[in-house]
C-alpha cells in the first residue's frame, strides 16, 4: 500500500485546491435546474478565465476560475441572477497565487515539523529505557509509523484527484495532522506497556517475547478505541455535511491505517532492529 501510494503521488500528483494554487471558488445553489454547461458559459462569456464547473452531491454547482476582485464578483452575481434565475450563494473564496504558494509551503513544513516533533517527544519520554533498545529508537520507530500513516491517505487522494477531480486544500493538511496525533497516541500505549513489562522482566525474558506480550495486552484496547472512532467517521461521511466529506474520508483512511501500524509496525520494528543488532 505504501509503494502504491508513492507510485500514485509520483504519477498523478495532487490536484491542488485554491488554498494552494490560487484562484476563485464559487458554490451556488440554483432554485431551478441549471446545468454545469449553462453556468460555465455564463462565467466564460463575461470575461472570467480558466473556468471549470462541477456538480456537488447536494445538487449545487461549484465553479472555479482565476482570481477575481470583489467588484467583479458582485457584477457576475447580478448577471447570473438575470440569466439563470434565482439562486443562493453558498460560498465564495478568492485567493491570490502568491498567497496559495506560501500556504502550500507552510503546510508541508507544518506536517514535517509535527512528525519530527512527535518522534523527538517519544524519544525523550522513553529516555530512561536504554536496554535492550536505545530510547531514540522508539522515536525513530514512531516516525516510520507516522510517515506510513500519513503517506497512504496522501496516495489515495492523489489517485482521487486524477480520476475523481478531488482537490487537496488546508482541510486535507489538518486531517493529516489529526491522523498523526491519533496514531501516535495508539503507538505510545503499546510502547508504554512494553516499558512496564521490561522493568518487570528485565533480563529474564527475551525482548521479542516482551514486545509480543505487550502488543497482545493492548490489542483489544487498540482495536476497540479505533473502531469507536471509525464508526463515528463512517456516520459523518455518509450523513454529515458535504463540505466535510473528504476531510472525514482522509481521517477515516488514516485512522484505519494507523491502527494497523501501531500494532503491526511500530513495536515489531523495534524487535527487527534489536535482532539485527544482535546478529552483527
């Protein structure tokens, strides 16, 4: 899945929302039946560039153009009302390309800093454990696990952007940060049980057996906690606001993947690392 995500991001890239690429995003709900072509023609013939129109699942039309001023916005609104009938404007956003580029760069830095910061915190929290695995290795195992949890939803959205026209925006970055926070919480619970068992059975039981015991002791808790959240996210995805649908989908994918990585990646990675060191 991780390999497929890298291939997806490399081949398809991301379809950036106006938050990152700049431009204008318009969501309008017409009282009468108006097609995407009719709405697109009205926008294009009145001087707007780069027009693309899609239909949302709630029936409203979402138009995207290059950045326009507030004066032009008001002018187009009056024209739309005259040519296409009564409507309600659900949202209007206009962001310049320079602002969008700055937001994109800051978003990438934010994700990187969060992943590194969490890993450093884990290494510090387990600083008193130096045998048989050094404390900093707990931080590295956490970083690998979080990277895995963030990259797979990113790969899915690269594919969705290419085939379904789904855009990534600041909500997508927030969702990735939420995934990282939830995943590390689950990972630390397993690591903490490992720390407890190490202090009780230091030198008496092999490290791999201690980790195995710790994972088994926290397995039901990890699955039940994650399943509770997953059920809520599924309900939100199907019954929640349309505007939050892809935000919820990102967290849903990340939470599911994060539950797997906390149990089957983070702790086993410590064992693999330990065994590799022993073999040398």
